[in-house]
């Protein structure tokens, strides 16, 4: 027996032994044949997953050099402008990592950029899932896991952003501590617990470090595979109504070798883009801000984009205070916290709210086009505008300065926009979806306009049309044949967003 044959026999024996104990052969065969549909929007979730891997890899490197201590030291490093300045050991180690460790600044920026890409991909993925109805039965649990992961990602982003103990991150921490202290009854105790004593204390950065590198990453490391791999693997993959994809079948490429080759290339592409951003675009230059001091603050302080909505909510709410039973209620802080909590709670419960409103208990594997669910799409647009106004309001001082307008004028503009913008977005988006639905029906019933005008023997004029291509027509017929739920109290409103009865639609004149 040759050396190659002996090696092959040894490998086969090892695989057989593993299969006898774990039964992996059958699963591997099924896994290799699992179909993954090809659509660009499905790659958004993969960007989030691969950015998470880049975050973990770069974070491990940073832990070798960062010192999570608030003990005061005098800086004697290579950054000349800060030599002889008293600062925390956390800030000094961040400067050392950025200025003296070979590749340290690059890895720091890779870590920060991958965090921003991670949050951006999560938001884009959630929007795709929401607008296409991918959260419906049997995927409600996956939607809830996504909301939890998004919340954990924002929390971990904030803790990591605060670790360097520079002036900018310290300003954000002071804001969060102030909000915690404003909570009735427990606020002062909560702030005392976070600080380990009176402000500023010496325990905050070490505790944030434990949360950032141990607690939250551990939870995410457990939930990410469950959300991205386990649940999608045991369920049928969603797909749009195209080709041979139906509620029972899915058309796509096999996991091995096609999807494996694509996903490997996509991992490398995501990592490469992140490294390029870190190499050429500076982000979070903490040496320019200086160490944190309670007596100093920088004008135009802005958090990372994913936390700006909270800052914007605090800026828009008037500073109203009420004293009740010997306790001061700071509505300027409590109301924004309550509004944000309600917003994310409604977002998490939306699959159950829609199911209750429509009475739709069917299992869905085929995705909706946003236009086919006009009410849901309108609600999504309203949510985007609500979130976007709060995000933009976080920069009201910068906007007022750059455009030379009154700060009070910008604040009032955002207050009015926060109340009227979502309503306007819902109304306009819903009407646009209804118009697109009617256009699809006209195309199916009367064909595509050609621009050719013909004259009938009777003297009348009409436009010549041509039928839709067979594949496009079949796709539209399949969508129109989808049964709509009728059992819920708002089923008619959510059933594609249609307001017209069928008999009204039949007698409505066809526009020419």
C-alpha cells in the first residue's frame, strides 16, 4: 500500500470513528445540499456577521496593551504635546498603543471602523427583514434575537467608546451618569454603584472593561450563532416570489461548494474594506481631545452615529422639572428615556402586533415586496423618520454654527419635525405603495404602453399596448393570488394596504 493510500485509509477511519460517536455524516450530507437563494439583500446580514469576527480578532489584540485603570499617572510617551500631563492610566495606555506599538493605531481604527460597519449592517438587515415581512411566523424568535443583538451591540459600542477616558468619551459618560441619576428613587444608588463611590471615582473604567470584553461579547457569541446559523439552518430559507421559489420550495445554490466559496470571498472582502477604511480614514483621534477632566468640555461633542438618537432626544425635550413627594422628576430626561424605551419595545413586539391586527397565523417563507404591504411599509418609513430626526437633532449645535442660524430655531424645527414627520412619511409612503400596486394591476390587465397611438375606424384614438413578458406576468399573477388574512380587527388595512373594494376597482376607469 502506498503512502497516499495509507493516509486516505487513516483519514477514512478517523471520519468513521467520529460518525459512530456523533452521527455527523448524515448532517453533513444534508448541510451540503441545503439551498441558499441568490439575492443581494441577503448579503447584508453576512456583512454584520463578518464584521463581528473582525471585531473579535482586533479586540483580542487591543487587550494585550490596554490598561483599564483610572489611576493617575504622568505621561512621558512619544506624543510631545501631552508630555508631563496628568492622566488616567487607561488614557496613557491608549496613547502608547496608538503612538508606540507597531500597528497599534491601525488595529485601533480597524476595531472602531468594524464596530460602525457592524451596527450599520445590523440596521440595514433589520430594515430588510421588516419591509419584506421576514419576521412573520415561524421567525418571530429570530426577530427578537435580532433586537437583543442590536441592543447589546449599541451597549458594547458605548462601553468601548468610553474606555480610553479621553475628554470626548468622558463627556458622553457624564451625560449617561446624569441620566441615571435622574431616575426617581434609584438614580443616586445606581450612579453610586456604577462609579464605586462619588464622582468621578476609580472603578468606572475597570467595570466598563469587564462589560466590554467579557459580559456583552460572551452573550453575543452565544446569540449570534443561534440567530445567524442555527435557526436559519433548521428553517427553510426565505426568498422572494421568483423562479421556482414558493412557500414549500426554494431555488438557490447548494451550501457546498457554491455558498462556501462565496462566503469565504465575502469574509475576505469585508475584512479588506475595513482595513482600507482604517488605513486611509482617521477616526477617534483621542490624542487631539486630551484626557478627561470634569471641569472641561469640548464644543460640538458628538457620539457615534448609532447613539446619536438618544442625545438628540435629550436635546429636544424642554428642561421641565416637577417636585412630588419630596422627589424631583426631571421630565427633560425621563420623557426621552421613556420614549426611546417605548419605541424599541414596539419594534420588538411588532411581529405579534401585526399578527394580532391581521389575524394572520399562516407560516410564511416567501417574502413580500414593500409595495405589497403598504401599511407596514408606511409604518417602517414613519419609524425611520422618527429615528432620523432624533439622530439629526444630536447635531443641532453644529448645524446652527455651520449654517449661521439660531440654535433655538434649529431645536424648534426638529421638535416640529419629530411630531409631524412620521405622520407625513406614513401617509406619503402608503399612497406611493398603493399607486405602485395599481400600476402592477394595469400592467397585468392591459399590458405595457408603447407610445403608439392608433385611430379606430370609428374615429376614436387609443394607445397600442404590448403584453408583459411571460415571466413577469406570472410573477405578478402569483402575487395577486396570495390569500390575504381576514380575521384580525385591522386585516383590511394591512391586507396589502388596499382601501378599495373589488367591485369599486372593477368600475374605476382605466387611465390612459
